[in-house]
């Protein structure tokens, strides 16, 4: 049922969504806008030469040229002002903040959004605020990996990562000095091969090297209102993320950390967001709990386990919602028997200035598996979907890979084969369902044929 929400002057409210043309979440926001009675206007990095190639009426912007993008968007919206601005993805977030500032709409400060997008600026902000932070140095890769010298301040193990790519793309753990140069070179080549729309020259040409933080990893989903954080969920990541690459697979909530440790995590995220200067909109944070292991969580026990970490290390606080289709694992209600809402519904309400303080995540456990890519190849088909969907607890399976699409594992890869969603009484039930469904899927990949081969 569509809910009518009137904007100024009795008209339907309008929200600008700044997003990449390839973003999974655009369709989710479009569906939420239809349910809410909101007109969603897109601004995307589509080709500005062709006449609306995606047939979505989007305003063409360039993420790497914020000034140009603001001028284009403000001009295009002169006759149809919007009531809020949202972003999907790290690069669109800077343009969205700049547009919102230009139109006097609610947003985090532009400098804060820039800092949140850059891994280097994030480290600097956290260090200067006295927050737990790994050591870090930056290097500019030369043309030949053997020329990369090991900075004297580097210790091992360490992690090599591009400044502004997402989803662990180009992120590599390095255990020895001999492996550092090749890892930096490989990360740099990932950046060179990537679609660098939205990256500045410094972001393309600079690699961050930082200390490796051992321990379990959790994610936090929340929303900021005038600097105050409301936490939607704390996600466990049951599969160890220890390298050499950091492919995320399963997110499950509620976390099986003890309640006191969940509160410590959310306080740490709120403090980190403040250190960056973020004040408004959805946030997605990644944290490490040094010293804690994955053994207890993998045991399947429903009991809560106190973390044995000395502190919480916030790795990043992104000024955007969780990526891909993962938001489908989250459902909310107002505790008064109202409609069940998705994350995009609540983000739209917030963008329009409505309170979302009374909404809470459903009480059951829920999770998502981002289906990993086992090998570099050309996706052909998947078998076993019916059997996988029949697993108790599985809500849905969405295959996002397209036939004849090349799929690469990390650190080069930038997409997943698809997503599996499950719910259950306990987090361990959800994890069991996700793994069982994945085991029933058989993906068929063809070898990549090099150009010029016969």
C-alpha cells in the first residue's frame, strides 16, 4: 500500500539519490519511495553524452568533479526543488553532501564526508583524536614492483590498501618485507584497472600501508541525527578475516558479543564518527576487537561471550548505508503493530526530516551471505536454487551475476555472485541455514579467454 506524504505546498515530497549506475541499492530505494509516496530523482555517473541511456531520467554527474556536479544538479533542480539528499556508495556521498550544502538541506559537513571516504584521512582524523588506530604510512607505487622500498616504519604483518576503493578491493595482508613490494604493486594495478570515476589523482596514485589488527571483526549499521547515533544493528562476521585477502561472506545479527561489549562497540563508532565530523545520515562502520578469537562464535553455542579485547579499533565509518543487497537482511517496526519497514524506508523518512527514533530491528536473528567467488572465470549458470531455497530459515536467494559476466575473486574483484538471506531464532541457526543453502548451489564458470588466443 502506498503511503502519501505531503511535502511543502501540499506536493509530493522529493528526494535526490546520488548513486552509481551500477549500484544494487538504487532499485531498493525506488521501491521504498513508491511505497512512501515520494518522488525519487536520480543523479548518477551515467554517460553525459548519450541521451538518457538507462531510461531513468537521471541527472548526469561526475563524481571526480564535485564543483561541476553541484552546478549541474542545482541547475537541473531549479524548477523542482528536493526536500532531502541521499547517497548510495562512497564516491557519490561527496557529491551528495556538496549538493545538500548548496541547497541548505540536512547533511554532514563536506569535509567530514571527504574524510570518511578516504582511508588516509580517516586514519589521520582518528590518530589526531587519540582513538585506537594502527600505524600507517603512504607510498606512491613506481612502475616496477621491485623498486618499492620498504619504509623504515613498516612492521609485519601489515595491510596494503588503496585509498578509496570499497568492499576490500585491492586490500592485501603482507607478512614479510619481500612480499611488500609485489603487494603494493598489485594493489596499485587494481586501482589502475578499476573504474576510477570519482577518484582524485592522489587517490589513484597513493597506497596506504598500515598495521594489521588481529581479532574478530564486527560491523555497525546506524543513522546520525544532529550528531547523535542511533544503532540499527551490530553484525558479527563468523568467517575469519585474516588475509591474505579480506572477502566478506556472512553478516549475522544480533551480535553474540556480550551486551556490555556491544555497547562499547557502538560508543566507539559514535566517537569515531564525531572525530571525522559526521553529523547526519546513515553510517556503516567496520570494527576490530583485538585479542578476541573466532573459536567461541563458531562453536554454535547460543550463549553470549564477553570479548577479551583491550579496546575497539574502528577501521572505518562510511557515510552511507550497508552496500550491495545486504540491507534486505534488516527489517524494522515501531513496536506498536505498524507496518514492517526496510532500511531504505527509514533512510528516506530520515532524509525528509521525520523522526525514526521509535523504530527497532525485528527481534529474530537475521543474516546475509555474499556468495563468494572461488575462481576467476566467466559466469555461465547456477544449479540447485530450488534445493537451496528449501533450506529451513532461508528467506530468499538473489543471483546478481549475469550470464557471460567475468567474475573475479579479491583482491581484483568488485562484485559477488549473489546474496542468500536467512532468519532464525538464534544467530547460529541463521549461519547454519546460510551455509547449508550455499552448499546446495553449484556455479558453472568458463575459463577467461585471453585476447588473441585461439
